[in-house]
């Protein structure tokens, strides 16, 4: 039977008009949405046009439409960064006027110094001393309690400012471990004896076949002038304490022999002039706080 | 393509049924005013709820010199939520999860006991719509007057009545937004700033947004919100059962519908006659414009106004009140079948379950809130390096302590570390107390971070990892927290 095309069909079960669409005997009922629902769709379209006018929207070949507000999230980030820089400058002013001990005594200044110092350490010091300041063979560990050149605030600051064996800086820290073997100052046998003597005062295992008394004589004649009679070291000269458990170049017999033959002399750059005084202060406080500060 | 196919396509394209509208205008509802028990309850709840909403930000609660004295305050800048004696930090936002669970299950329980109480009496959409309708009635008169006014051509009378209504609506809407922002800043200060146009831009923006939504939803959208936007009517229909009280047309008593005179005649000859006189008062007063006599339906918010209207009519025609009333489906069905209605079952599996969940979640939250520590200690072991060797050969580990003081006073805390004999510890920046325990002071309502160094002689640091106890004891309030953490050695 041909459907009556003039009247909308009505579903017999629900009494709801149908849209007239039918698939395999299944009819689509017409339950109309409220008209305002359609208006909200048109409203969002109008809104989007307004949005295009006000905000950046359309890509062009090499740029984009900027909108009449000229808004840019990049510019907004720039403003935020400028605000941050201004805040850092005021904080830096606080650090500039305070002495190192004053910074240590003030929790606020210390907090600022530590944050700034940590960032500067990561940028400048970490390549040699490591991200966690644990150092490596030849590069001192800064978080233990052993210091080659002193662990007080002003001593740390001096080391950072002028460096170690940094020839361009007249005030740099200088100390020499001579190459006893290479220059012929000591014979191979004497070096072996000195090494065993040092091992005995450091509490390390000792080769009993070596003459320790001879070793003590060699030490007194050649080493004691810097490292001291008992081997306790001298921070004025950068001569390490040979009796403690910390060895900058390792505590193996081979490493110690190598040091006596070829000498030692690590270099640290002077940071005065490369970093501003406030950053150096902050670095000093940061390094001092790592666990070894005295 | 055959000729027949082409003809089919043309017929389909010309099908006039394709022109039938898929969108329908929303018919405007003109609710009539009504007096009665449920109307009084609704007025009472309206004043109570709106009173809380508009006035709560002005309630003061003293918390000490450094903290805000507003009883309910969401301090976004300092990241604190204050609710009378409770102060929550961002990491305690799980209380909000608990509250949301409670709110959902309480809604379910309300529904299992007495239907859409929320929709009819407490929902902000209902409350504000009710308020807006009373404003409308004040300026434009009752149902008949409003219908006549809408049909009348534009005149001075119509213009001023309409204008007064919309201006009043906008003012209420504005103040709704105004009260909203007061929950996010010190209320008296912000009111003064708003009055002198000195308030922050965000305050005006939010007032603007809430003015728009209130005006649109309560003034214009009204029942359309319940019908098309709100998910609850749909969920509610799936959650209800035959034992839940609902606003019900007692069709066992009302049918067949006849006029008063005909009902009297039928009763005289002993024929059945319903009490419903088909006066349509229940439809006229309905704020969503539904006919309650069609049974429970999506559009019925169960506000009870049709009960008031029908009771009034029943009194006039000298029939007992309660043709429409709170009743269960089970009772109506039983009476219609001329059997004794079953006793109302308040205690059913679902009400037991809902009540159990509510007491469980509520109890857990109360317990947590009552026993929550106002002193938090979090310990992070330094990972790089795990340990350091010192000059004398001892092993040192370092830790970062984060200590949160949730009191409104600064607290001096003694830090101690428990471990094997010979364990020593040090905190940079701490001042030693009389008994040589280092003291750190945490300022009121703040978190501080300190570094702790713990060292053990090599002879006791034998195991690659062993537990130590880090303890923070409050010297002023006697509270203490202990955290167990690993000590690593080679």
C-alpha cells in the first residue's frame, strides 16, 4: 500500500509521529528538540566569529591574524618572566649588601642564596664536580667534610673567586705536588718506601716486605714540609691530609705511586669576573650548606 | 542506473514528510500562585537556603592574628580552605571526594525515602526560579494576568511591567554573583572594593558570569533546565522503586473523572464516580507545566504545589483532601485492585545500603578529621649520592625534611634521630636546646624544608641499608611525629 504522503505517519505503539524514514521495518520517531537548543548552536557560531575578531585565529602564509586585542600568549610569558627577573633583582640586592655570615644567619637570605646557588652550581660547577657535588677522581667531593683549601665560608669564597693554579689570576691558590719520580728527585725504591709509610699512617694495608723505617725517613725529608710531620696536611698550601679516609685521586698503591712519580696539580678556574659577586656569594653559601661547611 | 532507481530517488527527494519540523518551540509555562502547606514549606526553605547563601560570607570566626577571620573562605592565593574550625590544605583535597560521595548517596537515600525532595525543595534551580517567579507575579500579576499581558499589544503598561520584572531579575542575579565572589576573599573588604569600583577584575568577571547564568536559568530557562540539561531526573527514574514516597495522583480514587454534579448523580444510584473533577488546578499551579495525573514523569520535580491546589479544590467540593499526596506506587496499585495496601517499608535493602555507605564514608571522614595531625613530617632520602664517606671513615646520609605546621602559632620543634649507638646527626641552621637537641621553628600555617645529615661510624654502618627513626617533637603543644627511613652504607 502506498503511504499517504500528505500526513505525517504516526507510530502505532507510542503514538509519536515518525520522520517517515524507515529501514528494514524500523521507523524513526520524531521527538523534536526544543527550539532554543538550535539557537544555542547559532549562538556558538556567532560567538566564534566574535572570537576571531578579538583573538588570534586564522593562520596566514607566514603569520596569523592577531585580533583587535593583540593578545599573544608568548608576550604574556615574556611579561611573567620580566616580573620574575625584577623579583630576582630585588632579592639579589638583599644578598649584595649582606656579608656571608649575615646570609647564613638569616633564613630568608639563606633560602634565596641556596636557590640561586643551586642553579649557578648546575650551570657552572657540575661539569667537573658532578650534579650532586660528589666530585670524581681529581675533582674534590664537596659534600664530605674534607677540604683541600679550607671549608670555612670565606675560604670557599676565595677558592671560587680566584681559582686553583689558575695562572691568569694573580691571587689564585697555588700549591705544588712535585713529580718526584719524573724529575729524579727520588728513586723508584724510595718512592715505594714512602708510599708504604703513608699507607701505614693512613690505616691502609701495608706491604711488610718494604722497609718502613726508610719510608719514614724519605717522608720526613721530602713530604713533611708540606704535608706535615704526621701527614695531617696543610690547607694553606693545599696539601691534603694523608691520614684520613678521603683520597682525591684514590687510595690504591698504584694511584699513590703515580702521584709521587708524576706529581699532582688539579686546576680550578677563577670565577671572579665570569660570575657576578652576588652569584659567587650564593655559590659559596650553597657549597657550604652541602654538608662539609665549617 | 535504471529508470526505476531514478524515479525512486526523485520521490524520496520530494517526500513532503521531510519538511516536518525536528525542533519544537518550548511552550511557556504560567504557574498560578497557590497557598497551602507545601507552599509554606517551600517559602521557609527558600528563605533559609538563600539566607545562608547570601549571608554566610559575612560570618566571622577568629583564628588568630595571622589568619583570615572569615568563617567560610576559599583562599585560592594562599591555597587554604577555611570552614569554621576546619582549615584544609591542598593535599587534603580528598575530603572533597568524600563530600561528593556523601552528597550523591544522600541524594539516593532521599529518593528512596521520599522521591525528588532535592528537585522540589532544595535545588538551586528550583529555589531561584521560585524567587524569580514571585518577582514576576509581583509586577505582572497571577497566571491569567500574565497570559493576557503576553497576548496584549505593546503598551506603556506592558513595557513598564516587563522592564521592572527584568531589571529586578538582573539585580537579584547580580547579587547572586556578588555573593559568590565573597566566598573567595574577605567579604567586607571586597564589598567595599566593589562599591568603590576598586575590586580585582576577576571579581567583576565572575559576577558577570553568574549574573548571566542566574538571569538565564532562573528567568528564562526554568523547567527546560530540568527537562533537557539536568541528568538527575534520568538517574532518579532508574533508582526509584514501588516503596518510595512520591507526589502521586491517587488514580484509584480519582478515576473516572466526572463533574461534581454528575458524580453526585452516579453515587446516588450506586455507580462508581471518581473524585477528580478535571478542573486542571494541579496543572495550572505546576511550575514545570506537567499533568501529575499522567503519573510519575521526567518533568515532575515533586514540589508538592499540586497537593496544595488539589486539597483546596477538594475542600470546596466537600470531598476529603489528599486526592494528590505523598504516596507509594505499591499502595496505589493495591488500592486500585481493591486489596489492603501493604505497610510502608522504610527499611529496605536499598535504604540500608545507602545508610550504610553514608555512615561509613561520613564516619571515616569524621575520624580522619578528628585525628588528623596538625604537624606533618615528610622525609626524602637524598638519592645522589646515597651516602658519603667522611674523613674519619664514618658514613653519612642526607635527608630533606618537609615539616608542615597547620596551627596558627609558630611551633618550636626538637628533631631527634634514633639509630644504633654512635649515630650522630646535624641540621644546618638549627639552634641547640638545653638538652642539645636541635630546635627548628616552623612559622604559623607554613611548611619549611630543612636538610638533615645523619652519620654512623663504619663499625655500626654494616648493613647496606638499615632503618632509622626521625622524630619531630613539638615543645609547645606536646605533639610528635616519627618517620622511619633507610640509612644506606657501602
